[in-house]
C-alpha cells in the first residue's frame, strides 16, 4: 500500500477536502445568509441549521449509492466525477444571490461529499488484512486535518469577502480532481467487481441486508453509537464553551484547533501501535472506555485550563474507531467493500442528522437557569451513556479478530 504514495495522497486529500467543506464556510455563513436573505442573525441561524441538515441528509442518502456505483464501475470514476461536480458546485454557491441557490448548492455538496465511502473502499482495496486498521487510521487523520484547517482557512479567506472561501473550496476540489485524473489507478477488477443493484443502494435497504450477515448487526449498532457520541462535539461545543467558560470566538477556535490537531496526531501515529499491541477488539474497548471517561470529564469541569488538559484524552479515545472499521471490513467479502463503506458513511451522516437535534435540545434544557439540574455538559453525559451501551453490545460480538 505504501508504494502507491500519489494515489493515497489523492484519496486522503479527497477526504480532507470533504471534511473541510463544512468548516471552510462556517465563518462566513452568518454574514452570507444575512446578505442573501436580508434577515437578522436569528433568521440566519435558522437557515444555517437547514443548510447543515440538508447537507448531512444527502450524505446519508447517497453514501450507499456511491459505494455501490464504485463496486460496479470503479472507484476512480466515482471519485473524479464527484470532485469535478463539487468544484463546479462551489463556484455556483460563490456567485449565489438567493438563499434557494445556497440550499440547492448544499444538496449537491452533500451528494458529492459522500465519496468518503468510495475513499474508504479504495484504501481497503489497496490494503491487506494487517494494514486495514492503519489505512483507516490515515483516513481518520485526513479528516482531522480537514476539521482543523477548514475553519482556519475559512476565517482567513473571509477577510476577502463572504464569497472567498467558496472560491478556495472550488480550487481545492478542482485541483485534486486534476491530480487524481493523472495518478489514480483503478482498484476494481473483474475479480472484485459486482453488479449494481438498487436495493443495496437504498440506505435502509442496504442496512437491512448487511444486518443479516453474522455479527454485523451488533457491530453496526456500536459504530452508530460511536458516531453519535463523536457528533456531540461539533453539535454543542461552541455553545457549551460560551455557557461554561464565557469564552469568545478566538478561544473557541483555539480549543477546536487543539482537539483537531490531537485527533490528527492520534489517527496518524497511534492506530498501528495500538492494534499491534492490543489487537483490534481490545483497541475498540480501550477507545470506547477512554471516550466515556473523556465525556464525563468534560461534563463536570468548570475551568478552561482543565478543558485543554482533557483534550488529549478525548482525542486518544479515537483509536477505537479504525479498529472497529477494520473488524467490519474483514467480515465482508472483497466485492462488498464499497457497500459496507457506503453503509458506514450513511450511518455517520444519520448520526450527524440526529445528534445536533438531540444534543442541542438537551443542552438548552440543562443550561437554563431554572432547570431542575443546571448542567450544560449534560449532552456529554448522554453521549457517554450511549457508549456504555455500545460497550455491552460489542461484548456480545464474540467472534475473534
């Protein structure tokens, strides 16, 4: 796998650009939405929530579709077409002067950003059984880099106008499409190609089909709970920080950057050693356990310095997810890797649809001064409870890995 450096770079860059696509435009969205609607900040926030939900929902719907298309027609065409369309879409949004154009733009962006499934399948194709966890860790590291540099680049480009981040995103996606056209090699051959079927491309239908595989249902439940717990961070982090510590935007950005950097370092350097020392199953349990500790810790602290002390532990807990993905990947055939990764991407998107609704409502209730129990960190407790259930469910998956 490591001999294919340029193709791997393109795959990781694709995942990074997908991750940056959300954070890149966050700094300018309030001003841009007010600009195109003429409304106030409150109305802009409502539209911002709609845009985020639409984006995540389209990823949920299209993850299995793109994964199955890549199983039939190849990873290369799916990745290149998605990147090219994404680039054109950002150009259209850069020139939008109507809120509905932005809505349509986020719909298209959600579809094209669903290439996470195909990227994971490409890495699985290029990796043997012992390399899969490390390969998936590299994907996680690329996502971490995207989450870190997306808001940073968006904030910097925002100084040049509300449209500048969109032009930057268009250039990144277009440039990566061009590089991919030159260096990406197809990994789907006649040996692992499979016929396209609509029933597997439906996110719920495909999930039902995978649930019939031995032990896969429990693993999917664990994966879903893991994703909901992880989604608590972007869902409530800024609100929690302001309520608990009274920090302003600069410190909020610094804390997010610290978490993103720690996350990227863990994914890039520690996945291989952890799985080598402990094996996949124990690494999953370690990750889940550390995440529970980190979430409860964040829920009860009242000092900003303690927050920064806890961030490395929260990031270290991410070692469990690539190990879990490796277990799942090894339990399906080579010709179903795209389908599996499509379902994984859809579950992630579904978590990103559900978590903001549940976690923000939980935060609103427990941060009210008149609440029976004042606990702004209550969403972290809820996420920790879900992970404790996930540990029990994972323990029922008895097959050795």
